[in-house]
């Protein structure tokens, strides 16, 4: 090149020749040198992600999960109402909202500045007392009607009082349900026919006492009085209950007052405060050694009578011999009062499971008021004895004077050793309902609070939306998750969490049939549905309640499916009764065949029919138990037969199984059995099965679940906090992604 010489000029000339298209052989330039000719090398792989200053993207240009994303344009929504509007209603709503905002600001300032002692309610801090009295606070206008002054004659029970009380009971029930008083018979079962449970009956009794000036505070009743009221299941029984209370204590004389006709807003404002809502605590059950055991003397068994239940055999013979040596008498058929009952059926598997088949015998034994009730079951648990722990935890709560124990023993140990362990437990002075015997040592199941690994607290990423958890589980848009238990309550909330985090395909199975959209579309709530059904000709309250409940349940299913699809998930619903083994097998087979895969299953089926054991119908126990347990057995059988390879199975249990709960013996036993059969399946299959025992969840606007407004009030009375739904679903996703324990409990408070 002109003006350039040496190596630089030589190489530049070669470059120009190459650009001009002349073939240049440059291989000799690298001969004998530690260098490579890059023209023959495979080009490097394309980077997996790129960084452009503030965003990280994949090679395809998508944003990485949980990474920073650019601001999205939000569609502007016009809040101005179009079309004709009720100007009075708009003004009323505006004034109400303004008043609430000012009240909230006032509360904050008062809390900061401190309210002066003796400050009247509603008086501003800077207002003098005279001004406050002269200018009362603005309140909603109410049309008042004069009430008759209560007199001493009205505060006593005369011969005509039962008629007045009954009429008032019927009027209150009519106001709360929408049924005309002439449709409410005095001996109608309020719970079975009108869905008025014990909590609602307590409210009715409280309002009845208030209207009659009886001075009975139903919200302050002790447990014994509440039980008596819970057993009052008819209008006549509620009236009799109040009259009996009036006979036990002098009624209060009501002061003359002006009673206002409460409008809807006033009724809403007068509602009882809702319970606290909080994030749940994670508890893990574990066996712990029981130390410093106090015992009774051996002679406490002398001259006692024990009833032995269950199949006979070497263990029963050994127990009989040992008790007889201590001075006890043994019977095998109950014919009267007994001192103790020992059920050995859990150690001798037969053709039928221990529960619910043993319930008639257990209820009969409890009716005899024994001092001891003991049931033995295998140490490692078995499908045959599943549920006995939850049952005995509830028995211990419902019968405080009874020593009720479910004792885990090694069934292959020598019969004499098992008998010695059982009799030793009779002599133990404690009320631990579930005990495990290993040699001479005793263990009990306790629940310790244990957080998830540190990764669980940071794995959700900045948004905390569960995307990282879904990635850890391997779930994406093509994955298939089956949720069994309907499209309502916490099952629906779990489905929404999966849809929002992974957009996976969701298959929901429940017993509620999808409704006909044209059926009573104008009736928005249960009260309106009752009126519409009555107008259609239905006259039996039980029929009306069943029809109204079915329509509302179907509407919630439809709303859930729409919500899931709005989140970008493909969702389908199958109406199947989980107790139908053949139908369960068929629907799981259809889902698996259609998609070619099932990645995970959430089993949350269940019903509640709460009643104390003394009043519990055996058929009701069977329904509750079968819905939870038989449905799960059918599900596991279908999984095994179809050889489905699952990433996880989640079983939704209840803390009632962990600690027992008065009135829920069937539900506690069913959820305890669910845990047992789930762990046995996991051991048999090698697959992951997680049991989560949930405390009560707070209802949301769309998904009420099992916690009704009345039950919320009962939880408030007992100081039980409810699980925040967002925290609950987040806990579920984190547990699946980062947890390793097979059984956990999540609850917002103690039980």
C-alpha cells in the first residue's frame, strides 16, 4: 500500500484483497504459532439472557420470572355513572363516604393527641362541651315509633307469656329468613329445615330476650347454657328455654325508651365485630417423651367393671386376665353402667374399618358414663384404624369427666406386654387423649412452630405472587392440576392461586351441578331466592332451603370458573359425588386421557354436620366421614390403577383433627383418617403426599367457604383468629415448593 510498509502494510493489503473477493490462503501465517484459525470454529452459543441497562430478558425477549418488568399502561376506567341515576341515592352515598373518611381521620388524630378524660362520644377534641350539646353530630334520620314502657307486670311470666314468647320467636325467625310466620311450624326442625344452626339460634334467643325485656344476654352465656340452647332446635324449644331461664333469675325491667325502626344501614352497623384476620403459623406435629408421670394406686381398679369391645383373641385374653388379677370384672356385652370401656378392634383388622362401624358401640358406651374409655391402634397407623386419634381428641373435649385415650401400641408385641401397657395407661393420672407406648416409655403428639427454610422467605421474588414457587414445582402453562372438592371456598382460592402463578390447566371436581343461568336470575341472595321459590309454589321449608342453597352454590362455581379463565388458565368443571367410587375413577381417567398428564392433585372434599356426640346420628357421622375418607381412597385407587406420575398430592385437613373440637367428632375423625391413608399411600407409592391441617379461613367476597357470618361471631366470642386468604394460599404454595414435612398445620391462633 502507498505510504505503508512493513507487516502492517502487508496485512492491510491482504485484507483489502479479501474484501475484494480474492481468495487468500492465510493458513501459513499460523504455522508454528500458538494460535487458532477462528474461521473453522463453531460459533459460540447464543446468550441465554441479555441485560440492556435496567431490564433482564431471556434470549426470546421475554422477562425472567420474578424479574423487574417495565411499567404497563393501565386502561383508564371512567367512574362516572352513565345513564339516569337516582340523585338522592348518589348524594346519600357521597355523604356516607365523606362521613366515614372524616371519622377515620378523627380516630387517627385522637389516637395521636390523646382523648381527654370524660370526653363525650362523638365530641371533637377542640369543641367545648356547650357547643357539643347545642350542636349534636349529624346522624342518619330514622323513623321512630314509640315503644310501650316496660312495666313490672311485663317483666314477670304470667299465664299468657308462652303465647307471646312463641309469637315473638316466630316473628324473629320470619324476619331473619324471609318465610311468612304461617309457614314456620312450632315444632319445625330449624336446623334441618331452615338451616338455622346453633349460633343463629343463640342470636334469636338474644334478640327475643331483648324484645321481651328479659335481661338475658345470650352472648355472655357459659358453655353449659349454650349447649342447652343448641339442643333447642324448634321455635317451641327456644321459647321454653327462655322461659326456663326466666324462672332461674329475675328478669330485668326495661326502661321506657323510643325504639327506632332499623333500616338496612342500621342493621349492618349493628353487626357484631368480625374476628381478627392474620397470617397463619406453621406447626409441625412430632412425638415427644412424656416425663414425670403421675399414677394411681393399683387398687383403683378393684371392684370395677370393664366392657371389652372388638374381636377376641390373644390380646383380649391377656387384657382380661390382667384386669381380673387387679380385682376387675369383665363383660363383653353392655347391659348397664360400666366403669371402663376398652376397644381392641383397631388391633385386629377385619372386613370393615373401625370407623365409622364402631360408632354405635362407642356412643352406647359413652351413654353409660364410664370413668375410662380406651382404644388401641397400631403404632405405625393403619387404614383399618384410621381416624381414631381425631375422634378421641374430640371425646376428651366433650366429656371433661372422662379419661379418654387412643393408645398406639406395637400390634406384633407379645399380648402380655400390650395388655400391661393398656392397663398401665388406665392408672396414669393425666388427660392426654393420644398416647404412644414404646416399651415402658410414653410419648404424646405435640405441635411445634417451625418456619420453612430461608429460601421460602425469598423464593417468591419481589412480587410475592408465587411464580418462583411454581417454577420450583415445575408447573407451567402446560401443566395440569386437579382440584377435588368443588369450586367454592378455600378450594376455589387455591385454584385461583395456581392460576395466577402458573396459568396452568385446572380441572375442578365437585358435587354441585352447574346451574341453568335462566333460573331465578333476578333473585340475588338467599332471602330473595326463598321468596321467589315460594312464589313458584314450593311450600316445604326444607325443599326451599335445599333449592336455594343449590342455586347459590352453582352460581359460585360459575363465578369461580370465570375468575380462573380471566387469569389466563384453562379451567373445566366436573360434577361428581366423591363418594361414588366408579364415578371418581371415570372422571380422573377422562382427565388423564384427555391431557396425557396430571401433574398435581389437591383433595379438599368435605362436609360438616356439627353435633355433639351425645346427639350425633350415626348416618350423619357416616356422611361426613365418607365424603372426606372414601373419596380420598377412590382417588388413590384411580391414581394407582392408571399409574399416574404426580409431582404432588395435597390433602386439605382440619385442625379439628390435630386438637379435636366440640361438636365435630365426625369431622375430626375424618380429617385424621385422611392424614393416615395419605401417608400410607405415600409410603407405598414413593410419591409425595402432603397433608395440611388448616385452621378456619376468613371468607372473601367471592368465596365464603365454611365460615358463615354467624360462625365468625362465634370465633370472635372465643378469640379465634381467622387465616388471611392471601396468606393462606401463599403458605400453601411455599409449603409445596420448599417444605419437606409430610404433615403440617397452619392456623392463625390457638384452638
